[in-house]
């Protein structure tokens, strides 16, 4: 059980974490990057090879695509903090198991409590599954706002899915235009 950690405590807890077997194969723990008081959090699935090597989320091919999208939409780096459902790379980039996700989610909840975002973007089916609904199908729920517990939650595709299927690019672009709009509204309302 984690209770109200500071950033320093959270980093220490994550770094020492051995709650599941992903700790055995990880090179680095991947906690998050971006602005720690951003109005928006982007949440992916789990670190890939580059992320594991560098200890930072979304720095491989999917991350580069995400950066392109955010830059094209002129969403500033000050506006987001980015993290994952699990903080250690699942071998071969497989999906995290329920057990791995459950053991890691308390860390993500602490990150959300510390950042206090207004918007949460779920990047892909795994993020949607653990943040929105265990039976969520990303193709069915993407692009629609879900208002829950004071957060505006937007499910959309994972950028890696765009690398496999070009036709998703337009849809993800549309989803992120809604995100940009909401971000503007929130920033205007909060000054
Ligand atoms: N895919 C993810 O879900 N997260 C990363 O950090 C990198 C790739």
C-alpha cells in the first residue's frame, strides 16, 4: 500500500521495486517524463527496448511519432506528463499481464495524485483497460470524452498502432484535436 508519497519517495519506491518478475529482466525502471504539474497526463502501456535502455518513456519509434503529433498540434511540453501502465519492460514487448499491471498501478495512481492533471489521455487498449474499463475495446470507445472522478479522459490509439496501420493516423489526429481544444478550455478557465 502506498500512501501519499512525495516525488522523491515515489522514485525511490519504484527504483527498489521487486513486486513482479519484470524487475528481473529490466535494465532501467521507466517512471515518467514531462512537466510534473502539467494539465494533462498521457498514459501508454509499458516501456519498449529504447525506453528500457534509456529509462524514459516514449523515446523509441512510437515516441517519435507521438512527439511529431504533439508538435504538429503545437501542444507544448509544459502541458503534459507521460507515463505507462507498467514501469518495467515486458520481455519482447508483450502486453503486461493483469498481475503485473495490478502490482504497478499504485505507482501510477501516485503519479496522477502528484501531477493533478485535468486531462488523461489513454494511449491504446492497455491503458484504456486499466484506466477506464476492463472490457474496453479501444476501437469502440476512442475519440469520446469520459468524465470521471474530476478527470476528462480521452481514449485513443497507441502511436505504435499507427506504425502498423496508416488509416489510424487521421482518427488519432481527430482525437488529439479534441484534446487540444479541451486543453485550451481548461487553461483559459484556470488562467
Ligand atoms: N510504448 C509504450 O506504451 N510506452 C512507452 O514508453 C514506449 C512505447
